[in-house]
């Protein structure tokens, strides 16, 4: 017997994934804007590993099961792309760089950049990381004399940008790192407003956000021009030997050595790499310092390892195998505060996940922040415990319950670089300075494009006595 349209409707409703109560007409959009992390955590804990959410006319599914996440990001990745409204709204900021692009434009960029991130190349970044970490320790020792707290978020952004400049682009940003970091921050925040606002007006309409984006984008393009000039003026042979570095690859690919040939796409790619190459690593270091400030016993263990391996010097890349605890601290910090706290994808076709239909054009949300706190995989999930990442412990968990760098073909291209940098900088700091939280300061999260501390993170630093 043929089913009536009412029966069909009932059947499809019954097959809908569970959903928190929604408000007409915007569904869960109000909660998403007010407290996105709270909404997602509550949705998972009340409704399970697949939850349907409604953002005005858009249907989304939050996935919190390792198989579902692997399905979207890896196994069936061609059925899910990044043609997403929030990313389209970021085009004036990042254009079609590697993070936002899809298809052939993305593939070409990934192919061009890949060799610059091979393990062998990352080894060659060692001296840049060591000397930047060394300079940071000297600076903090000087700042400690004033007995005022310092904003470790800003400090880490400068350090990570300096390292990205030297390691990936072969240029020394020096003092320009401070201004560059400010402009990158302005453009990220303005980009975030474009993503969050109900309506994003076209760039030709001079709203204050649009003007800020245009101004910052021009400043960044000029900065990249200066970086090229610096490279051209550099007569040392360093970046002409061996495998060409990332900047050389980008310049050659776009034939961009001459100013007249530089295209919007070239700047899109360079700005994306500069932003992606420092912002997240800086956040990973800031959250690690915050957690260490709250857990002096772990700080003590970290210091013991760092002192035993480094003595009074800064970490070199060869020290990495002897810094396993430092790496566990970083891993655990990336669990609790993953800088890329959410990933989204667009369903290119109809599909089914966990027995529920996924309609073409709907949104899939995968949040490392939520998944890394899933009590089925992480006992006492809020507890900071680096020992979770001891080899024996880590192998007890299913793969893909931990994915701070994503997985599949669009896994972070800079993951090894980021981990190398974070471990080296953290070990160097632990060996030389003590950090303490400011009494009464409460960490507030700013879950924008990336996760960062709201209003910075003030901490007291003190040189260690035995220095
Ligand atoms: C702790 C630091 C970092 C974290 C947590 C992180 C995390 C991620 C994640 C989760 C993605 C995937 C996003 C998605 O699929 O929607 C990604 C992509 C990307 N990351 Fe990272 N990242 C970090 C550091 C870096 C560094 C140092 C670079 C160096 C340039 C970098 C460059 C990129 C690029 C270019 C992509 C796009 C890759 C693609 O789509 O093919 N990241 N990152």
C-alpha cells in the first residue's frame, strides 16, 4: 500500500536526529551567538553523538562520534566540502588561500606547499626556533624586573609570528612583528564580525568592519611586498641551497618576484600561511602556560625535565626526543583548549550518518573542544593530566577521538612544525622562568575563528634562581 504524504512526513521526522528545543524563527542561532561552546557541549551531553541544530534556514548536525568524524573528514571526504557561508564571508580576509579554498585551487596550493613541510625541512627550522625562544627568555627576564604582569597572549603571538617569518618565509620580521601581529589581529576580529553578523554587506559598502578589513588587507599586502624586498636584498646563500622554502615556492609558482605580476591569489596564499602559521601555535602555548600556572605540580615536573635536558641553554631540535613530558603537556593542552575548536563542512550530496539522513546543502559540525571532553573516551574530562598521552594510555583510546589538527586530506599541513615549535619554546621557558597567574584572573574563552583567551592572559614571570 502506498504511504500517504502524512505518513512519509512522520517517517522522516522519526528518522531525524535528536535536537534541543528550538526557538522560532531562528532555531538555535541565538544560543550559537551567545555561547557557542556551551550550546555544543550541552547538545552533545543531552542528545548524544549526533544532534540536529537549526540556524535559521540552515540545518546542521553536530557529530561527536569518532566514526562519524572519520566518515566526513576522511572516508567520504569528497562528499563534504568547504563551500560554507562563514568561509565565503572570510574571502575578503583570506581569499582563496589553502584554508578556505576547495577543489583544484586547494589541491594546487597543497601540492606546492607540501615539500616545505617535510620532516627534513622542519629540521632546518630548528635554529630559528631556538634563537627566537632564547630572545624571549632574555626579554622576559628584563620585563620581570618591573614586577608587573605581562600579557603572555601578545608575547606568544609575536614569538610565533617571528618564528613563522623566519622558518617559512626566510625573513626576519624584527620589530615589524609587533605591528604585523596587530594588523593580523584586527583583520581576524573584523573577519569574525563578518561571519557572526546576521547579514554581511558586500565589501564595496563601506561599513566600519569592511573598511577595517580593506585597510588591514592593504597593510598586509604591503608587508608581504617588504618581505619580498628583504629576500631579494639578502645575499646569503641560506635559502638558495637544498629544497626551496615555502616563500620561494609561492613566489615561483606565482611568478611574483616582480611587483607587477603579484596577483590577488598570491597575496591570499601568503596571508593565509602567515596567519595559519602563527595564530594557532601561539594559542596552544598560551593555554599551556595558563594550565601550568594552575597546576604547579605539573609545572615542577616540566621544569625538572627541561632543566635535566637543557641545563641553562635553549632547546635545540635535537633535544625533542628527550622532552617527552613537554610534548605530553602540549598534547593535553591541545585536548582541553584546541585552537581550531570547530570544523565545519557542507554536504555536497544527500548522505546518511548514524542512521539519520543528511540533506545535501546542510552543515556538519565537528568540534575537537566537544569531542576532547567526551566522557566515554576521556575519564574526568575537565582534569588537566598530561599522563593521558603516555604511549600505553593513548593506545587505549579509539583513533579520531583526538583531532586537534583534523584528519584526512585536509589535515593541518603545519602540524609537525607547530608541535616542534611549541615543545621547543615551552621547554626553553620552563628551564629559565617561572610563570604565575594573576590572583583573581579568570580565563575567559573567545571562540572566534580560532579559540583564544578573551582580553589576553596576564601572568607574572620570574627568572629561576639557578640562572
Ligand atoms: C597548534 C597549532 C595548530 C593547530 C591546532 C592547527 C589546526 C589546524 C586544523 C584543525 C586544520 C584543519 C581545518 C579544517 O579542516 O577545517 C588546519 C589546517 C591548516 N593549517 Fe593548521 N594548525 C596549527 C598550526 C599550523 C601551522 C604552524 C601552519 C603553518 C603554515 C598551519 C597551516 C595550516 C594550513 C595551510 C591549513 C589548511 C590545510 C588544508 O586545508 O589543506 N597550521 N590547521
